[in-house]
């Protein structure tokens, strides 16, 4: 497919709660495969909880991220471009600096549900219909 760039690692978080996803992200980010990856595709779907918590986690960890173009259910993370302070003294520059600091990426709007998922959404809403707001948030892992 034209325009699709290679990813070094892909992790699918469909069916995970927020807590499960965050715990797995913490475990993944300590692995060599993650830290040496230039681009990681994290698949979270278009629900309301996972994408927001995933992107907040990336921001807290100072990881560059961007929504995958044409796929609102995925976020691309760039672990190799992490900006962490180093203990060693900085090396002298060999040429004058011409780059400016990159502006932080704006938070993407919530992905819109696909019309193809309307029936599934109706079934989920019917299951949740008898629960109060607090019970729904706990069930979905938002609390």
C-alpha cells in the first residue's frame, strides 16, 4: 500500500482495560525491542478510554506520538526519539545549530465511531443501559 511506512513493533490493545494497557506499556517500554524501535504502532480501537490514556501516557513519558493517518484506531509512537536528560556532558557541536525545538503535537480529537460498528455499539449500549455512570466507568476501566 502506498504511503504506509514500516513499523518496528505493533501491539494490539483491543479488549484491554485502561489499567491492563498501562501495565503492559510499562512492561513493553523496558524491553530492548521497544527502546531500539523507531516506530511502534499501538492499536487501541476507537473507544473513548484507551486512546486518550495511551496518548497521555506517551506525553508523560516524553515519547513523540501521532495518530496514524487514515486510521483513528491506531497511534504511532516514536521511542527512539525520546528526549531524556543524559548524565554525560553534551558533545560539542560540529556545525552551527539550525534546528528549532519541535512544538508539542496537539492532542487529536476523539475518533469518530465507524458506521460499520453501529450494530455493535447498540449491543454494548443495551448491556450498559441498566448501570449507573460510576458502574460503567469501573467496567470500562476508566476509574
